[in-house]
C-alpha cells in the first residue's frame, strides 16, 4: 500500500486537502494510506478546526502546534517537527499544497531526507519575489518529484524554468514529472456547493437573503500593515457603500481587524463603523464562504483562493494586489487588477457594474483533479 504524508497548516491547505482525502476515502482506501500532519500555522479554531469538522476531513495524525511567529522561527520549528515525523513514518511521498511556510518547511525537510515531494498547485507565479509566497512556491517546485499544475499557465511557467512536460517515469527530483491536472479547489466547489445551500444559514443570519451584496476579503500583510494601502482600500469600500448604496460583507481576518484600529484615518474608521451598508463579521467557515461567494454580485479581494473561487461561481472580481498568479481570469476579462489604488478600485467597480462578465470557460479542469493525483501517485 502506498503511504503518503500530507502536510497542512493554513486553512486554505486544509480545504484543498479535503479533495484528496475524499478521493482516497471514496476510491483508493485499499491502495493509499494517507497520514495527515498539521503544522499548526493557523491554530485558532475559527481559522482551522472548524474546517476539519465541517468538511469531514480525518483529524490530523500529528499536530506540531507551532503557532505564529517570524518566518524564520516558524519555518524552522516546522522543519524540525516534519523531519521527525518523516523519520518515524517513512512515507513514499510527501504531499504539499500551495505556497505557505508549511509548504516550504515540508519541501526542505523531505528533500534533505530523500523523500519525493508531490506538489499540488505547482507552477503558479506572481513574478513578485518580494512576496514570501512566491519564494515558497518556487522553492517547493524545485524540490519536487511530481508537480501538479492546476492551469495551462502554470504548466507554461514550469516549462520556462526548465521543467519538461514530456518527461517519462521513473521520476526523481532531477527528472520530475510535470502534469496539468486541473484544480482540486474546483473539485471542492462542485462537491460542497449544494451542501452549503443545505447546511448554512449565513445569508439569513446577515439578513441578505434575496438581496444584492458585494463580498470583500482583505488579509495580506502588504495591505493590512501599510497604512497608506489600507486607507486607500477602505476609502474605496466606503465610497462604494455610500455613493452606490451597495451592501458590502467583510469577513475580517484577525490581522485586518487589529490593523484597521491602528492604521485607518479616524474619520474613515468612523465612517466604516457607522455605515449601515458595511457588514463587518468574524472569519466564516468554508461552507459559509461558499454561500457568500455564490450569492454575491461582485468580489473584492487580495486572496489568491477567493480570486479563483470568484471564477468558479461566475462573479466579477477586483484584485487588490499589483499582480496575480491566476492570470487566466484577468486575461478572460472576469477580473481586474487594481492594487491598493482607490481610483483604480472605483473604476473597476464601475466597469463591472456596467459590463458584468458573461463568459466563464472551463479553465480549471473537470472536477476530478484529486483523482488524477491519486492515479499518478499510484502509477509512478
């Protein structure tokens, strides 16, 4: 039986891992033994445990409980803990997702011990190395034996970096396998969409049933921790809510909640808090997020995952970053990059208000990416 060690730590990874765990449980339980290690990078129940409970993910076999800290301190603690588990379990593959510090730590620990890495979401590039995520994803890809790209653009990025999409088994770190498999998050979007409709009452709770609203999420540190950028973003949100009468739902990341008190201009902060159209709420569960995404009219975000989910649910998206790794949604005209620029944000909002996108071709596969990964792991 093939033994894999799956590393998760941040809540997007928990959600992505659900797709692979579901495929294994459904069709590969007699051929794949999955061991789950949670680094504890996100350790708050609202940010982590609720996703295990809600999505039916098996509880982690190991939890490092590293918590927050500087990049170096956090990553070092993860490498040490992951290395100990690898030595104990001797997995056939280490499975990693995305681009967090947990991803980086897993890649470094595995490659030093000669354990092949399977990287899901390989090939994504923002081409901005000042982002910690960009360094993490590049490093992980170059430590991997199997690289699973969700998009054609990701495959092309890997090709430019010297990877060959035509390589054949047997694979190793110097001769890796590169695959265009589709997106495990699209697997989840299809699977959990109807479940969300049945199991969550978030729209009723917020009194939004049947009403028009915009969904916005802001959490990246280069937006939350830089006063000028945070003020520009919230100024545009207040303008949209006030001048256009739009209801805007803001599930607030803990860092964002802290920083709006620290960085926002007092007048702006008073306006945000007194606005009847701006609905600031704590972080929501995965199923609640699906409901907000599905029923919103537009999405304004700096989250890579939410950008992509806007496409899954056919919503226009305003990207509060100077670049995106999901370039295909911008090229398709369903998303606009505005960075943290007030006038650009307002212009993009007005554009989508007048010209909502109508075409959402299938860029992210057929909803069977996790099955593709399982078959590949077993066949190589």
